[in-house]
C-alpha cells in the first residue's frame, strides 16, 4: 500500500522552520550538543536534527 504524500501549505512550512530554528538556537545558547538534548528528550539524534530543520514529517506530537 502506498502512503499519501502530505500537502503542506507554505505558511505552515514556515512555522515548522521557525520552531525548529528556535529549538536549535536555544540549544546552542545553552551550549548543549545534539546528542545530549536528544538523550534528555528520549529521542534519536537524527530525529532532533529533522525537527531543527523544520521537517514536518517529524512532528512534536510523535514524541
């Protein structure tokens, strides 16, 4: 069975990117590594990377 590709409006894509950038900046201000933040959040480092990039396939609701 093929999965449907999600249609994401540009407005919402921008919001995901802004949230991801805010998370990344907060992490860097505190001088924390992606590995440490991912461990504390209980997620994989690659998942944190995708969240920081604003990838809508990795929503915070899945965490």
